[in-house]
C-alpha cells in the first residue's frame, strides 16, 4: 500500500507510478483506482477554490472593519489633530498612530483566525476520518506551515495599515 504526498496533480502521478511499478520484476500486482483519484482531485480543487473565495471575503471584511475603526477614531480625535497641525505636526506624525492601530488590528485578526482555525480542525478532522475510512483511506487537514502563516500575518498587517492610511487621509483633511 502506497500513500502519495500532496501534489498538484494526483491522477497523472499515480498512473505514472503504477505503470512504472508494474514493470518491476519483484512486483506481482499493482491495483490503482484512477477514477477515485480523479474524483478526489476534483473535490480538492473545489475545496481550494471555495476556501480561497472565503479567505478573500474575510479579507475584505477585515479591511472594511479596519477602515471604519480608523475613520471613527480619526473623527473622534479631529479637534486634537487640528490643534496638532496648528502647532506644527507633520502629516506623518498625525497618521502614524492610526497606521499602528491598523497594523495591530490586522495582526490580532490574523492571530485570532489562526487560533480559530486550529480549533476548527479538531472536529473537521474527526468527521473527515470517518468519511475517509468508509473509502479505505486516511485524510488529515492541516494548517499551512509556520512560515506561510507568518507571511500571511505580515501581508494582512500591511494591508490593514494601508487601509488605515487611506481612512485617516480621507477623514482628516483640513
């Protein structure tokens, strides 16, 4: 029994390996259910697209939330910002706290998303294990590696800071 590592193209790889193993003298029999592999590949492609669309939707919601939070904070501090400008504060001095607020909000949102995803994997993996065992297979859902999660957190922080910059620039004009 052979388990393939995760790959972009399961079906062609499985077929090529089965053909290669059939040609070996020490191998008596190779059994491959290529239809099942193709179905699995289609299901995984569907799930990846769905999760990508869900992630894009969540990103839009987070950016809109950051924009609105910064807007409300800027409007609340509008008089303070005006006084700061009168005494010589530069635009970057005025914007900096809002950029930090946006970036920090993005980092906290990313961390919360990772923790919630980790918690959600327990019941999902239990249900998936029962489903996979009925097909005589084993599947486990995992989070991306730590480097990918860290990179995603940095990207979210940058996008949130840009959203905050846009919001504070738009809502604190004199």
